């Protein structure tokens, strides 16, 4: 990042900064393409709050070799998905019945 900031400040180095940025993105993309390891499975899915119209869930976090992932919550199971698209196994399932008012 320091190289990018220095390149932006100097007009002569602006082209170099752009090339460095593209190489960095390419390296990330290549590393992501090689990543075939899914994140660990989220565990201990539980309800922390339940009312007649909402439910609040919590779970123990996943880990991933890339260090970057998000969660997908679907019908009260949770999966971790990393930036390469690898998806963990589903957490334990939780079923909640929300009654209309």
C-alpha cells in the first residue's frame, strides 16, 4: 500500500502504481483460484432471542485458510463461504415457529 500511495503522489510514478495494483489483484485472484479448502463448519447454532415475529441467532465462528469469508443463513442453518466460493458444511439446524399476531 505504501508503494501505491507514493505512486499517486508522483506523476511520473502513476503508471507504475497502476501496474503494481494490477499485479496485486492478479496475485490475489491466482491464490483464490488455487484455494480449494472450504472454511470450517460453523458450530453451536443457537437462538439468543425469540418473539412472535423475529428470531435472533448466534453461532461459534468458522475459520478459513484465506482469512476472508462470509456466512450464509438459510432456513436456520449456517454455512461459511470463502472468497474463492468454497462452502463449509451446514451447521446444526434450528427450527423456530413464528406465530402470526
